C-alpha cells in the first residue's frame, strides 16, 4: 500500500510549475521591404488617414486573429554559451487572445506607394503555448515538455507596406512588408513542465530576457498575423478599398468585409 501511495505521489507531482515576472522587454521584428515614408502627405493621403480608423475595427473582427491559433511552430535553435546550454525548441497548440482590445493612434496612410504607419496598444494579451525542448546542459541530455501561460501588455510601433495583387477576377490589397517594434511592459509567465530544477528555471528566465534568442518565434508570429490579414483582404477588391478611403462611400470598411464574408 505504501508503494502504491509513493507511485501515485510521483505521478501527481511529476509535472512541476513555477511563475516568473519579467520586463520590460524591447522586441523588433520585420519582413519584406517597406516603401519610403515620404513627406509631406498628399491631400489623398490625409483624406485616407481620416477614413482609415475602421482599420482597427477590421482587426478586431477578424476570426483568424481572434484568437490567433497555430498548431505548431519551429523547431528553433537555442544557444546560451554562458551556461553551456544548447537545444531545439518546438511549440504546439499556440493560442493568443487579446487583439480585440487593440487601440490605435498616430495613424498615417500613404497611398503611392502604399504604406501605413501607426502606434497601437494591446493592454492584455494572453497566450497559452505547449512546448517540447530537446537540449544538452553541461553535456547532459535534457528532454522537457510542458505548457506556458503568459499575460502581457504590449505597446506597438508599426509600419506596414501594401501592394495590389491579382486574386481570381479581382485585384486586392495585400500586406507584403512590415517593421514592428514591441515594448512589453510586464510579462507574467506560468510554466508547467515535465522536469524541474532551479538551474533549468534560471535558464528559462535567461532565455526570455534575451530577446535575440526567440527572434525567430516573433518573426513567425508576425508572418502568421499578416497571413490572416491578407486572407481577409481577399474578400474586398482594391477598387472598393480605394472608394472607401478616397471617397465618401458607405458602409464602413468593416461592414463591407462582413458582407463579403457572409457570401462565402
């Protein structure tokens, strides 16, 4: 009976958990080649800027971003020579919520060539991520799997480049470049893992504090967001976008997108 209790105890406590608060963190990511940020804005640019506030509503209603879900990511190589640690990290069942709370400021729209510059605030992002890590620590093999839950507030500075592409019979706008700066005020991390030691915890914290170590993850997340935006943009023609931005056309951009989506 005593042996059974010991086995049960080990089974229950084989997954170890810890919590850590980090920040602030400064992260930069980019993809593609942005068109120039020319000055001054033209009359069309200024008119489009006034009309483009619906872009916020557009992001908030996008099903592919609310939440953002990715079945797998990686593997990503990790190297922390200071602690003699190298490994490969795979992520799975990535779910990120909080884009609906987005607020936008300092928006500038440039029409020729197409470019949007803006600042944004994401006051409460929540992420749940599964992971598997195969690594070597001080020449000893390490195989750890588990789940990370994180809460963070993020300030965003972004510049986005657009192009017109053919999609079926229509021409549509697509985002083909972006430069993004993320300023994380505080990151609250809760981690459950199959193995635990204070050494591994310190390595995990060092990894999270060294943003260069996970730049590849951030780059892939940016591409996933742009892919979702581009899929939604195929629902409305470039002509309709221009009519909205440069004219007095109604309904608003997000209503047009809803109407288009309902036809599919």
